[in-house]
C-alpha cells in the first residue's frame, strides 16, 4: 500500500513539475514573440497618439493569440495591457482599439478577480484631466523608449508618471487613481519577474 502511495505521489509530483515547465516555456515563447511585435511596431510608428494606439493594438492582439498559455507572469501582463487598452478607449484616445479577445481570456483569471472591485478601470468614466495625464505619461515613456530601448526600466518610469504628473496638475480623476494603484501592484510585479527571470525581455534585441 505504502509503495503504491509513494508511486502515485511521485507521478503526481512529476506531472506538476512537467506542467510548470510547459507553462514557463509557453510564457517565454509568447512574451518573446510579443516583444518582437511591439519592437517592430515601435520602429515603424511615431511618438504621437496614432503610434501609441498602433503599438498597443499590436501588443493586445499578440497577448490574446494564445489564450491557453497561462502562468503568473503572462496573466499579470495581459491584465496590465487590458487595463491600458480599456483606459485608452474610455478616454477617447484609442477609440477603435479592439481588446475583446484579450478581455475574454483575462476576465476569469485570478488577477482579474482580485482587482475587479478594487481598481479595475472598466467602469470608470471619461475625465478631461485624465486625458492630459495619460497623454503626457505615454509621450514621456515613448520618448525614453525610442532613445534607450530599456523596456522594463522605461515602463517603471511610465508607471510612476501617473502619480507624479496627476499630483503636479492636481488631477483627481478616478480612472487615473485606479490605474496608478493597479500598476503599483500588477505592473510592478510583472517588471520584477521580468528583471529577475527573463532579463533579455527588458532590453531591445539591438542592445543584446
């Protein structure tokens, strides 16, 4: 009996390890592909709003392309990009962005359930000062990124921009507060995981 239990436990343990390895491999492959897609879009687009919407659509579409690919890192990254896309849509910056497939895959994830009634921007509303803050922070991020191609470092500066710039212009928009709160948890967790686990994704391939 003990021998059978030990064998069953060993098989279960091995299956868990294999499932984890497959999930990790899947995340690495998908993130590398989406990084390449974004980098290509960055090289082909401008710093303006049209360029931002073009790049974000490319990233959203890529992240939604493998809905069965799971794992903590990819699920948090998807949620972060979904929140960005929804905010752009609500603020009228990227009116035509299609995030329906990404939302479908994200809405039942653990990270979405955790943040649904905490700082989800989906049910927030338009605010003119939020448009000002978001435009300025995206412009700041793209200027940095086009110069140094440090994806993780520049994304961290983008995340901090929302709190700093909204304070500077005294913008109290709920959508900005919610987004800033979310990125301090979800986005910063993604950046920590990338920096410690997949450093190659933090830098342009041209810099490697």
